[in-house]
């Protein structure tokens, strides 16, 4: 979501790239790394989501940009905004797929996947890709301000507990 490469995150947080990859894959048992990465991403405006029940894995996991609860709470620059109401890159990440795999499975061109992830308009493929992700168990989050035509709280999570990390 931050569009930072793992190398950049590693340098900022002072955690080896291999350790970050393990955390992102859910394979890290080093709590210090988990906490430092959580704090880093939260400082960048990202909220992690999930339903936690003691003794069970986190259900409906996901992430989104922190957003105001009401439009009258918005102050310029306080919140991350998106021009589109969807995070295609976040959805792809949740599924653990590469762009080429998404293009193949969805029937959308690779060029369209790349452009849509970058927030560029590609009207002929937008709904097809959005439906592919929803059918794959991804829920898109966020709300739009009609006046500014910006979206707040954009992110993704699993639709329900029957979907999980591949």
C-alpha cells in the first residue's frame, strides 16, 4: 500500500529483508520484528484489520488506509486518499499472486492490471478485475467524498472466514 520496496522498508526499520519477507508470509516468530513492522506501517497511515478470537487464527484479515469516520472531520492532508475506490494492488497481495497470474486468471490484459494497480483509468477492464477479486474472496473497503471525488479508508480484507491466505 505504501509503494515502498522491501529494500526501503528494511533500511528504514532496520530489519533484514529476509525477516520482513517472513513476517509478511506469516512465518515469523520473532515478535520484535512483528511489532516494529506494525508500528512502521501504522505510522504511515495503515490500519491492520481482522477478527481475533483467542486460540484461533485471525479471521477476515486485511489492511486499509486510516480514514476519518465522518466527512466533517477531514482536514486537508490528514488522511491518505485514492482517486479510485479500490486497491487492486492490495487485493492481489492478499491473494498472493503476481500481476501476470492475475491477468491470466481474470482474462484482463497484463497492461490493464499494471495500469489499474497504479490508479490509472482503464474503464474496459476495471469491473472485470474488480469482479475477479470479489469472486476470489476479497472485500474492497473505503468510502468516497462526492465533492472532492477522493476515496478514504481504501483497502482490502477477506470477505469471510471461508477465505484465507492461499
